C-alpha cells in the first residue's frame, strides 16, 4: 500500500524516507492540496520500472512490425504442427557448427 504525505508532512519525514522505503519497499506519494504531485521510489525500484518500460517498448515495436509478427506466427504454427528442426541440425544447415 502506498504511503501518502502532504508537502508539509514530507518536510518532516524526508530524512527518514530512505530507511522507510528500503524497509517497506512501497512508493511514497506526495500531495499538494489533496492532489498527488509526485511519487518517491528507491533507486532500485526506479531502475526496475525503467527496465520494464523499455521491455514493453521493445514488445510494442515488435508487435507493430508486420513482417516480424508474420514470421512469429509461422514459427508458432510450425511448432504446433511439429515441424521443427533440432538445434544442432539447424546450426549445421546455417554453417554455424
């Protein structure tokens, strides 16, 4: 559950926030006149969030690529039909082994 502080309350709590955030692993929301204006996270939480956003952006790029999605669907269909090639055979065919 997110902890919420007003701007006036956060002034008193700011020095205790690093320990609180590490201990509770929950973001802190800061409000002004009752409206959320910012969220405070640990650096680790922030980095994890950035990584997830980047992964989602990559996924969206792939989904929007019609050729790549067609190839993906072909691959899924081949798997479902049992039309697969052993990894060692594929490497040999591609000249990688």
